């Protein structure tokens, strides 16, 4: 009987203790998780995806119509100015050049000497006509010759003078450096220039990216046969959402990672921000210089970039999941103060994907709720349990890098 009484008393004590503990827990309120604020380094980055591009790309075509005889280069070949890219058949042009050269040679060896001989002959005939006119004038003055004979001599002298003028004009035109030779040389130069175009040459130093022609093809002006990436520092072209424009500035550092080489990140730097917005995509083009460029980079390679847009060595930061009712740089948080919750407005600074800087409204050591519950009422009692804050570092996870999300096409 004593044992039964002892057991009953023990059960009553246990039930009472449990009831008291439950009542205490109820009085304390529900258990909630949150963060204890502290100062820490904070980096804000804009994250996007772009492609590797050369500083410029040259598209090469032909200026004349012809059939391809040779194509000395392939994709990936490096070229310098003057290197032949394409050789076209140009038999007709070559024949025209030879003809023009023959005409120029004929001028020097035949037509010019003949013109000089003709001028000498005309001058000799003029001298003879003058002497004859003088002789007949003397005879006419002595009345030994009829006036009609004198007139015939004077007319012959006039014709001889005109012949000399004509011969002199011809000889002058055919003289070295004068009209005829100049015209022939210009025609030869024009034909030679067209013949030279039968060999399509590189105008810039770079790497052949594409070639769209083969021996035997008929090519025409306006077609593009080669694309050459000019040599120079590589660039990353990135379309960024225009909402991030206010965060961007020239010379901001960035860390880039090629999708094909995720374990080999390399530095870059913002060197161009487009002066206009793409109205279709709502993006602004940003270019990042990569110098020196890693040897594994290829044209059009996909690259992810983290552009550092802000840094604080010691910032009072709160996890983003603690923020509520965000509007611009203002937000609300739930703070646990002496076991009770209260709303508090805060002013925000640097924004990251994982954490955000608090400029005003909180202090180190404050307890802030994570994922504020809509069922909580201000002033309600809660039991606070600390949750580890998101890690701020350089890990591969986006949340660990405090990155600002960005929309891009």
C-alpha cells in the first residue's frame, strides 16, 4: 500500500512539473530563429554572363569578281598585314596589264622617236620654204618674177609653219612625263591595281576566326569570306540590366570565370559603359578589359563575371532574409528586445545577394528575426535562437559572395 501511494505521488509531481514547464514555455512565446548583428567585411558585386571578344573584328571580302585559285589560310591561323588570304584567277586582267605595258613601251621606242624625226623634218621643210620665199621676193623686187610666184612661195611657207606647229605639239605630247605618257602610266597603274586585288591580303594583324570560301568558288564584291579578330587585349562583352547602371563605374575590378575552365578565374576591369540602353532587352552593354589574357581564352567563349561595385571593410550587415517591406533604401526588420518582438525601420547601404549593409536603425548585438512570421504581433513574447549568418567570402556559391542579383539576356 505504501508503494502505491509513493508511485501516485511521483506521477503527480511529474505531471505538475511538466505542466509548469509547459506553462513557462507558453508564457515565453514561440521559438524563433534569427541573427545577432556584428560588423564584418562586405563586398557588393554585380553578377552577369558575357562573351570573350577581340577589340575589333575585320570582315574581309573581294573587290573584284573571280574564281578562287588558292586559299593559303585556315581558321585559327595568325596573320599580319600583307599576308595573302585568297588568290583569284585574273587572266583577262593580266592580259590587259601586258597590253598596257606594251603600249607604253611602244611609246618610248617607236612613237616618240618618230614624232621627233617628224618635227625635225617639218622644221627643215619650213627652213627651205623660208629661203624660197626670200629668193622669190628678191626676184620680184627686181621685176624678174611675177607676183603670183611670190604668193605661192609665201603660202608654202605658211603651210610649212603649220606643219612644224603640229609636229611640235605631237612631239611635246609624246615627250617623257607629258600627257600621253601620263595617261598610259595611269591606265597601267589602274590595271595593275585591279590585278593586285586578285590577291586578297590581310590588312590587320590577328587571328582568322572564320573562312567561308574554297578553291573553285566564284566570288563577287560584297561577299565576306574571312573574319579576323584583331590582336590586342581581350574584352568581355556583358549585357547588364539597366537597373544596375547606377552601381557601375569605369575601372571597377572584376573576377571572371570561363565556363570551360571554372577552376581558373582571372581578373578583369571595366573599361567601357555604353552611352545608350538597348530598348528591346532593357540592358546596357559593359566591356571589361582582360590584360594579360589567359592562354586558354577563345573568341566567343562564355564567361561569368563578378564586378565589384562596392566594398566595406567593417559594415554592420544583416542577412537579406531578415528584411521586410523593402522600398528603395528603406526596409523593416523584427527585433527581439527583452524577449519581445518589435518592428524597426532601417536604412540600407550596400546590397548583396546574401547580406545587406545597415546604415541606421540597428546596432551591433541586436537580435534580428530571420524570415519574419506574418502571424507575429508587435510586443509578442518569443524565444530567440541564434542562426549562423551567411558566410561572406570568395566561395563558389553565389550566396557566399554577397552578390547583387542581375537580370540579363
